[in-house]
C-alpha cells in the first residue's frame, strides 16, 4: 500500500515538471515585459554579447517612452561592441540615439548618429541596415523642411532595397515620399505615391497601414477639393481603424472628416465628427486635435450667427493654444478671431487679433526658446550624476530581480499545481455539458442547412428564368446573317453588363434601303431588357407593318408609342431610350439621332453627325420632332453606331472614364483594318482598360463599311 502511494506521488511530480516545462516554453515565445528585459540587460551571469542583444531590444522599445534611459544602455552597447568587435550592435545603438534626438527636434545630433550607423552598415554591406538609416535621414530632412534632400534619401532607400520582397519597408518609403510631395503642394504626385503604398500593403494584408494610407490620400483629395473621394477614403479608413481599435488613428480619421465637411460648408456634419474626434483627443491628450475640433465648432456657430457661443469656444481654444504652445493653430485662431469680431461689429477687437498675430508668435517662440535652453543646461549638469547613480543602483537591482524571480517561480509552481487539480474536477462536468450543447447545435445546424437549400433553390429558379429571358432577347435581336446580305465587312461588339441587356440592335431590309438601329434603354439588366423588347416590337410595327422608313419619322412615332403606352409625363417616369437609326440606299445615308451620335470615318478623319438632345421618351423640354440628317457616302466610308457604355467605363491607372476622345483615337488607329478585326481590337482595349474593375453599363458598338 505504501509503495502504491509513493508511485502515485512520483507520477504527480512528473506531471507537474512536464507541465511547468511546457509553460516555460510558452512564456519564452511571448513578449517579455520591459522590467524583465531590463533585468536581463543587467544579469552579469549572461555573457556580455548576450546582454548587448537584450539592451538593443530594450532600446528599441523605450526610445519614445524613456529616452534618458535609452542613452545609458545605448552607450553600454557601443562600449561592448568595441570590446568584442561587433560593429552591427553599435550601429543599432546609434540608430536608437538618433531617433531620440529626432523626437526632441535636435536634428543635427540625430543626423550625426544616423550617419555613424550608416558608415557601419556600408562597411558590412547590410542592405536592410542601410535602407533603415536612409529612411531615417529622409525623416530628419523632412522635419528641417529640406524637402529636396528628404526626397533624395527616400529614393536612395528604394534604390538600396530594390528587388527585395520586403513589402513593409517599401510601402513605408512610398508613404514618406507622398507626405513630402503633399507638403510641397504637388498633390498629384503625392496621391500617386499614396496609391503605390496602398497597393503594397493590400497585397501584404496589412490593413492598419492601408487605413493610414487612405487617410493620407484623403488629405490630398481635400486639397484638390475632391470631397466625395476624400469621404469615401476616410469612411474605409474609419472602418478598418475601428476594427483594429487604434484610438490615435481613429481620432485622425474623424478630425479629417470634420475638415472635409467644414470645407464643403456642411457645418452640421462637421461639428458631429469634430465632437467625436475631440472625445478621442481628450482621452489621448492630443491638444492639437482638440483645438482643431474647437475651430470647426467656432465656424459652425459663426455660420448660424451664434456669436456669443462662438466667442466662448474661441477663448477656450486660445487658452489651450497658449498653454500648450500649439504654434500650428495660431494663424487660424487669429483669422477666426478677426472674422468673428468683424461679423459682430466689434472692430476694435477684430483689429487687435490682426495686430497681435506676430506679437503672439514672437512671444511664444521666445518663451519656448528660453525654456529649451534652461532644460538643456540642467540636463548637461545632471547627465554625469545620473549615469553614476544608475551604475550604483544596478547591483542592488540585480539582487532584487533575482529574489523576485525566485518568488515568482515558487508562486507559479503552486498555482500550476492548484490549476491541475481544478482542471481535473471540471473536465468531467464540461464533457457532459458539451454533449448536451452539441445535441442542441446539431438541431440548429439542420435548420440552417434546410434554409440554405431553400435559398439556393430560389436563386437557381430566378437565375434560370433570367437566362431563359436572355435566350428570348437574343432571338429578337437581328441575326448577323441579315448584315452579311448587305456587306461582308462589319462587326457588332455587344457586351451586356448583366445576363440580359438594356442595349439592343435592330436591322431590316426595305425597298427603300437597309436600316440599322443601335439603342440604349433606361437602366440595364431586367428593367433595361423589358424596354429593349418593347423597342424592337414597336420598330417592327412602325417599319415592317406601316412601311414607314424615314429615320426621323420612325423616331417620332417610336417616341409617341413609348410615352403613350408607358403613360409617361414630363414630371413622372423617365423610362425610354437613347438611340441612332440609319438608312443606307444608293450611297445615300439618312439618319436620326436621339442623344447618341453617328460617326462616319473617311480618309482617316471623323465626320460626326450630332444628335438631338432629347430621348425617345418623356423629356424635360418641348421640341418639334427629330431632325432629318443625310449625307452622300463614298466608297470605303466606315459608319459607327454606339451607346455610351463603352466611353463611360471606368479603368486605367487612376480609375477614370474611358471617354469618347479615346474611343475616337482608337477607331482612327484601327480604321484601315477589316471591321471584324476592329471589333476584336476594341474589345481587347476596353478589357485592358477595365482591369479588375466591374463593368458599369451595357456596351454596344456597330461598325459597317460601305
């Protein structure tokens, strides 16, 4: 019995040891706390080179939290690097010191430390190291407002890492370049680099960086007065930043949205977003954003003639600016003060805001300069004493850390042992609960699958119906065999946006010539297809049954039928179509055009037959009827009819419309080729233009050679 107890006890000890070992492995893979990392930096039992690596990691995490402590450890790293011939460690220490100097706006010292690191990385041919330093030097020159030199360093960074797959570093440089061009007022180039940044981070899946890029792009759109584009970019960024929970970035997005609406004069929305941004800014201690929000609120109150309220908010903003020396907002403050008191009729106070602008700036900067000099003198006097104190404390800290470590280990073992006992007690109960939960879940899954099958069946029925409608529509469109009876040189480029189309073509042979119509009905998809079927039906009735072949008369009758049969008025439904109808007889071309033109290409130049500016349907103006147009054709003339879907398609590098000018240029380049080849080339051109973008409308182009 005693032996059995000893075996059980031995087994429990073994389990505890195994569990403790696994826990230690898990902790080793997690991020070490700053206190623990600093303890490792001072653990004399570790080799000096190992401690140096810990010091580098420690410096990388505290450069913006405890810069004074960074200098202590960075200098230790540099000394150890010289002792053990590890220049790469010294380079990392110089980078850390340079970043601290940059944050303090001591740019000469920042540059000197970065250049020391660069010399080491060049000697070692370290691509990553050189790229990081060049990028840091670019930031320093940007802070100096030496934008030309900043761009030189940023482009040097790209040159160093070209060919690498380090998307994070490359995208960061693109963002920095875009910010420089934005500061220079070159918003077109700034926007192109922000787009390059966004493309890179999208591929790498870095949604947070993508949101930052969208915010930067929105600032470009704001300066270009493209307010809709700015809002779209900011709403996307807001969604991403909200999911990530980054309050600083959320605050930035909300502040930019407020600026967009304020520029548009929509003060209600501007104040809404300004107040949201202000809440985040107060929590973050971001006084500059708080002041920006208050400025928006002042403008809103002024717009509503609430001058007393505006005056109170302006005074609070002014107090905050002076307290925290927010120099960027002084210009706006004085301008708002002038506008407010001028609007109130208090010209004495308005004039004081104009006069004191330079005085305020001089006073603030001189006070700030005195403070900086005083702080620097104190730091220089205390620097040596501080280092001596840190060295004296290090030994005592080592002992305290060791005691804490031992206590922590003991507590951890006790907690783990207790945890194992608790887990064993709850395992059986959890298993029973899971069985019951799984039974309930299985029932819910069966119901979900039944609903899913029902939805899929309904979707299939709808899709099958639309596909059947497509076959009906295709059967009503004129066959290409009829075109071939009149010419072998023609093409029909027909690309519906959806399964069925609102664009359609119709042709027929009469004793007075060959007639062709190219139509674009209101809408696309199913609604447009219904209109196209009505159009084809009415055309057959007018031309084939009533034997009316003059294009302008056909359009007049077609328009009357559409208005009458759809019960249209000018104030109600606007359903109808834009179209062009031609009749070719004995080298004579007669035509009528409703909003859509007809082009005739002769000797590599385009003759444009302009359309009447009203639709086949209810319009907004009175008119006598469609114009009758005619011209004499010459051998080799090419006639083109088309709808607006091709020219209105978005695409290209900037996501803009293709436009009629590009369509004209493309047709002139292709006009000597057979028309079937022209059709293939035009289809390839628009496919390349669209890229990954969605087709926005039905497309139809008809070409025929006389």
